[in-house]
C-alpha cells in the first residue's frame, strides 16, 4: 500500500521564496537551487519572477544557464549600485586599466632611458685609458636625470 506522504525534493529557492509548491517541471529549479536563496531573491527584486519565467521560457534550454547567471550578476550589481549596476563596475575597471597602462608606459620609458644610459656608459668605458677605470660610476652616467617632474604624473590617477 502506498504511503500518502511520499518523500519529495526540497523546493527550489524560487518556489520557496514565492511560497508555492515546486512541481517537477519547475522552470526555476535547475537554476535556483535551495542552497542559494539570495540568488533568486536578488533576481526577483530587480527583474521580477514573472519576467524571469517568461524570459526562461522564450530562450533555448541550452542558453538558460548563461541567462540566469547574467541575470544574477546584474541583479547583484544593481543591489550594490542601483544607478549603474554592472556598467559602473565595468567603468571603474576600464579606468583602472587605463591608469595602469599609463603607469606601465612610463615605467617602460624609464627602463629604456636607463638601458640607453647603460649602453652609452659601456661604450664610453671601452674608449678610456686604464687610469680612468679607477673612477667608478656603477653604471650611471654623471649626467643621468630621472623623471621627477610632478606634472608628468598628474594624468596617472
């Protein structure tokens, strides 16, 4: 005789949040496991359960996981930054890349100047007499100037 109270899987995070029974064909179940309730809560707050359900039903099954991950990422970003969302994070990262590229370019230019000075010092030392070798400059020419111009660093911020 079958028992009237059979064991069932726990409801997905979406059905638990929405306080409804999680049916076997639930569109949310594969993407919002019960262990990740905040993932659905954020997506629901930003996009709404109905809109997410419609979206998931309209796209191909092999695209759904990527769509849910994108929605979850954007929802979390919108929770942190309601105005710009993930676009704000992208903008911050782009500015950081530009700043670091300028810093790298400046460092490479300093390195090229240093290498050029090293090469000219080596050429100078080959043409000198034995007595001139007693004066050690440790690879720096006496007229080496470093870029200590504070205005050059203004655009790197």
